[in-house]
């Protein structure tokens, strides 16, 4: 395998209108079912070294073996998502790599010169084993890189999404899921 973190597991799109984006991936691209979290917070979130509290709407589906993540930020808190939109962009913002050896892979990324832009704990509970880090794209043209830990409930959830898509018959196309609150509950 040519990539040092393994295969790309997810493409993240930052969008202004998540319902419109869901409609596109569902009805034009035929991807489903879509798992939609209307409101979630990333625990212990930091952007460029400073605490922040972005409220996000997230939708997840599969396109073959690749997960599609749609992200709409619902407030003006500082984040790479807000900066991406404020810079006039909409669309593919990051490629994600999943890991069960987060500390080892984080050290490897940093040894290769990748610089952290934002980090926190995501997943349905924002648990200690559901860390994520986004690396800056400032040193190269292109999308950001995300390293996402899937050792906890987030990994289970991602496997459930993949399984649901394998034999999806078109029924129950949008499935609403609860995301972590500000407290992570």
C-alpha cells in the first residue's frame, strides 16, 4: 500500500445547506442510507491551539467502501470548517484516515511535517478513544488530512453505517442519530 496511513476511508465535504447536500448524495448519487446528526459538538475542541465550540450538523453515508461525510457548521465558532466557508469554499475539505493506533500514527504524521490545525473528541459520545486531528493544508495545495481514532463507539457506528449500505433497498433513506452534546452526554 502506498499511503503511510493506509487507504483513504472518508471524504469530508463542508456545505452551506446539509439538506440540499443529503438530497444530492441520496437522489443523484444513490448513496444510502444516510445517517444524519442534526446537532453535535466535538468535545475538547481546539482550533489553532485555542478552545472553540462549533455546533455541527453531520450526515454520513457510503459510496462503495468510501464514507462520505457532509458537514454544516451551525454557528460562528472558530474551526477549519468555518474558515473553509469564510474563504469562499464549499465542497471537499478533507480526506480522513482511520486508526486504532492513534498515538503512534499521530507521531508518524508529525514526524513527516504535518501540522495540527484542529483536534478534539468526536463520535456519538466524544469518548477518550474517539480522538480526531486535522492537519493544516497550508504547506501544500489541496485538502486537509484528518486522522480519526475508531477504537471506541465511533468505530462501531462507522461499521454499522457500512453494513446498512451493503444491502440497502431504498427504505428508510435518512436515519436520524443523536450526537454528543456540549457535555459529551
